[in-house]
C-alpha cells in the first residue's frame, strides 16, 4: 500500500502547485512509477512529470481507467490498476 505526502513546487511568476509524493507505507521509501499497460490512465499522469502512458504510480486513493473502455474496468472486465494492468492480461497491449 502506498501513502502520500506532498511537496510544494514553485514556478516563475509566483505560481505554485502541491504534488503528492508516493511512499511505501511499510518502508517509507519513495516509490517510482511502475511499468503497466500504456492504455491505463489516471488524473495524476497529466500533471506529474514522472508519469506517462505505461509508467504510473500505484495508489489506493487514485482513480484509474482504461483508455480502450473509458471505464474503471478493462475490456476483460477486471479492474484497472498499475499492478493489475500487466502483460499477463489478455487485453494488455505493449508500447510500440
């Protein structure tokens, strides 16, 4: 399970944003995005610089959806998460 803390970053012109920092609840180490299906999406990938299609953080508080179905379930009917959207799923498609 991952827990979140936050980091405030500042940009030119006085703008700032608060971004989550994902850490392991058991070790406290900062987690890195994990490889997953490139059709998996979550809101954080649109503002986090370390996430992109095929590389997302696992989070208990994040909503994920499949780009193919536009739903929290993939074409195979199972829930979408970085840890479950892996190459062993029938609907998984590797990056080209």
